[in-house]
């Protein structure tokens, strides 16, 4: 392990510059050496050819000397030539090898040319001397030899001069290159660290991003393994952030996220690492915690506390809430992936519990999650297997006391689990996207059913169908609805679509467009669960809606201090020209109260729970014969 | 084959040179042989005007048959110089027609005849060589003499140039004097 690290260190250093510097230096050295070799070879061959020419000139001039055996003239001739060049020793031999004339430079070493070696034209390039032999010819005959010995001191001096120059130039080039390389490396390092920063940092909050989070978590887990400590992971998902982003713009959203990140940093301990791992998802890695759950609890609660303070941007104030989940390493999970998944499960469970809450991961959450998974997989086949049914809950007009409408509610009769609550499977369907085909099926079934009741000769009523967020976002929704109405033959005025406040506010501009086209098609629109979400009064006027549905929680609060809200909603809705439906009416007292305030329509167990279509048909038939005052709880 | 033979002869000649070191006067025959070799060398370093020798022509060396050098010069007969054959013509008298001659060797045998001969061959491209001190003093081109047991020669460039003969500078350099 240590060795491995050492080699990795070496390799990294090798890669980071050392190799490039070394190879560049080596290339320079190599080219210098090659240049020197080439130069010396060239100088050598130049010198040889020069000296051969010189020998030939002396030889040509020596013919008469040799023929007349004139030693004095020979000596004179040799010294006259020898004076000019670096000749150390020169000999003139006759054809039979007798020395005719000789010249010796002062102090020239006497080692030299043996007459036996001198019989052939040619040269010998030694370490210290160049020996050249040239035949003296006359009329095509060899009549003698000129033998010359040249000292190489001058040659080596010049070569040394060149070598020195080349080395100096190469050295200078090396230092220039080193300097340039150094500068480039610095630039590259800077760019690399900037890239690294960009790759690991979230630009909005300056917090580590998901990529960095994975690394840091792995490091923390490794450290925990070594020290035997625990790691807590807190996962935080903003509940309503998308709405802020959509209504106030991204600039505002980014500013809020930035503020939030600062608050999170304050809430966390100095050893904790806060990361932003998604659009509205944050995470806190809690290193080396001692009494795990206590620490995690306190930090999570501090996080919720700092969130509770309103966020101010411009002139606006925002309240952000978050669902927080936590998990512990190694108690809950043995690897980072599982740890994240468990924190996510806990966070999800907090979200299910009504948001703005904190949950520590518990093993049963996994079972819930597994059930969700199982539900999702069987939900995929629920339609094919005809497991889905619609139940209908009547809506009663308070003035005429007659059924004027009905809300279609989805029920799932699972062959294994029995009747699955919509509260359980609708979120699963929403998340998996299955809500789109399910919603479409519900719409079609409800319309078909209502058309059937029309055909049965019953007085026409309106059927209300819920639209989910996903459905509203589907681009083909309007077309689908038109097609369904056409196929089933239900008049558009007998269809009512219910949309929650949350969905409405999600994408205001495109929703207004959608609602307008629905209204133009003659379809009624009502806002579901009114008063529980995030509504802008300004939009209430802009949206082309016909009706508000007061959330059952307000009706439940009647006689427990909630009357004022209902009164206010009714007054506002009526003044805006909207009719009001009260949901969840269970007692006579509630009914009386709503009636006294002028509520238009009621729906609830007091009259009837949601019932299958055939039962509803019976109820409808009975209703048309009965007086309105005969209505009693079913 | 011819070349090799030629080479051998040259070697022999050179051998003659060096086999005879100091004492020339003591052996006149050997001195004459050395002089003959000198004559051969002079011919090889001399250029005749273009067209002197016809195609396949020969170089004619003329001398008086009574000359003491005659026997020594006989060795030169039939040698080749510049791809031409050297023919030795030993004349009964130098009073006869000398026009075929390219080289004329004169010695004391013809000392009295030198002046008329000189007139006769005036301006003709004939290389004149002598070893007689008197003749040497009066307008011969190459004058051979003996000094300190060595054979030396002097060259008269005036006469040579008048005869349109060119002598190699290599030869001139070896001459004791050049006039």
C-alpha cells in the first residue's frame, strides 16, 4: 500500500513536468551530440580532402625533383609548401623507397611515417595525426611518393570551439525552455485547479457539488473505518422551492439558495461538510460523531430552525421549508451508496409526513419503501388487469338539495393487498409517471359513465375529475380531453376538472393558457384543496376558474375555531363570482353552518361516501324521486 | 604490358641515378649514362609547338655518331615519352640535314661546327643540349656540366623561347641558372 502510494507519487511527479523537462533536455542533448558528430565528421572529411589536394599539389610539383633526384630542390619544395599549412612532417621518396627530401616542423615529434606504409595513395586519420600519401607520377608512371603528416591540434581546437558553442547554445535553449515550461506549467496548474474548482463546486452557493460530495463522503467513510467513529448523513430537500423559482425567477431563487447555504454552514459544526447535490437538495456530512443520533438530531433541528427564519430578497419575504432525513454509517449502511439511499428514504418519509419535518432513518422505512417499489411495479399492470375502479361521491346543491354533480375518485383493488388507499398509490403513480395513463383512464371512464347516466334518462349532472401535476404538464392534455369527450359523447359542460393550487402555481403562464382553452371548450374548472397551498390572490382573478373547493381540514375545524376562514373564503369567492364546494362534510352541524354562510355545494360522508357506479346509479334514481329534504346521512 | 615494361625501364633508369652516388668523375661511363638519363628527363619536361609531331610520329634525338655519349644514349632508343617513341639518330656528321631532329645533342666532337650548326637550325624547334663548356657558353638551350661531383644544368630561355619550345617550370626550378 505504502509502496503503491510512493510509486503513484513518483508517477504523478514524472507526469507533472519532470518527464517533459527530462525528455526536452534529452532531445536537446541528443540533437547537440548529433550536431557535434555531424560537424566533426564534416570537418574531418573537409580536412582530409583539403590535405589530399595539398599532397597532390606537392606531388605534382615534385616530379622533376624526383626524376632528377635533386635533394636540395626537394627540400626547398617541401619547406615552401609546408610553411603554409599544418604540416608537421613531409617526406619525398623516390620510386625505390629512398628518402629524397624531408621537412620537419620545429618540435615535431619524430614518430611517424614508415616508408613501408607509404607505398600506396591514401590517408590514415589517427588520434593525433593525419597521414597522407600521394604518389608522384610522371607520364603515367609512379616515380615516387610524397608522405605528409599533419598535426590535428588545430583541427581539435576548432572542433572544441564548435562543441563549446553548441553546448552553450543548447544550455541556453534548455534554460529558456525550462523557463517557458515553468511558466506554462504554472498556467496549466492554474487552469487545472480552476477546472477542478469548477468541477467540484456549485456555482450558485460555492458549496461542494454532487461530484465533490461523493468524494468527500468516501473520504469520511474511510476515515470512520480507520478511527472507528461514525458518520452521519443529513439529506435536506426544499419542499416548495420550485414555486419560488417559477414565480420569482431564477435570480431570486439563486439568491435564496445562497442565503440558505450560508445558514446551513452556520447550523453545521465546523467539521461538517455542507454540499449542494441537486437543484434544491443539500446534504451535510457529519464526521466523527460520538453519540450519533443525538448529534444528528441536534444539527437537523438546527437546520430546520435556521430555515424557519424568513428569507428576504428585494422587498419580498420567503418562507422555505425542507424535509430532512438522516442516516448513520456504519449503523444503517455499510457503503456510501446505501447510506445516501437510506438518508433519502428517511427524507422521503419526512416529506410524506407533511413536509418541513425531520426523520431519522428507521429500518421500517425501508419496508415502506419496498412496499412502494412493489406497488409501483404492480401499478404498472393495474390497468391491464382491470384492477382500477372509479368510485363516485355525490355533490349536493345546498339550495335545491339535489345531486348536481359527482366527484370521480380512483380506487385500486389489488389482488394481494386488497383496496389500496389513494393516499398511498397516487404519490407512487405521480412519481413514476404512471399517473398520466391512470389519469387518462379515469377521465375516459368518468366521461363514459356520465354519458351512460345521460343515456339512462337521468337528469344531467357534472362529473369532476382530478388532474395531476404530471398530466397538466403533458403537452397533449387538451387534445386528449377533446378526443375523450368526442368519443364518449359527453357534453363539455358536464365535465369539471379539479386542479390543486400547487399545480396551478407551478407553471403559471402555460397553465393560464391551458385553463383558458379548457374554459373555451366549455369545461368547468375548480381549484381543489383550496386554502392549504400557496396561492396568490392576484392569480385567482387571472385564472379562468369557476369554483373553489374548500379543503376538508377547514370544514373539520368548524366549531373548533375554523369558522372565520370558511367565512372569509366564501365571501371572497362570491365576490369574485366563484361558486364554493365544501369537502368532507360529516355532521349536520357542519352542514347547518355552511348553509348559514351561503355555501353553494357540499360533498361528504354526511350524504354519501364514494360508492361504486352501480350504487351511485341507484342513489341517483332514488334522488330524482325523493324530495331534497329527505337527504340523510348514508 | 607495355606500360609495365615502360615502368620497369624508368625504374631501371632511376636505379641508375641512385646507384651512382658521389664520384662521377671516377667512372666516365656511368656519368655518361646519368647524362643520358638527364637528356631523357629534359625531353619529358619540354613541350614542342603543336603539330611538330604528326600522328603516330616519333621523337627524334640526334647526335654525332662519334660522340662519347653515343653508346650511353643508345639505351634511350626506342623508349616512349608522352606515348611517342624516342628514336636515336646517330649521324655521321652534324653538317647534314638536321630538320628531322627534335633534339640535338652536341659535345666537344662538334665544338668547331657549333656556330654554323647554330645558324642552320636557328629558330627551328630543336632542343639543343650540350655538355661542352665552350658550346655551353654560346647559345645552347640546356647546358650540362659537372659541379662538385654532381651533374647540374643551366637553361637559356631566350634561345628556347625563340625556338618556340616550352619548358616545364618544374625543370626550370631545378636548373642552376636560367637565363
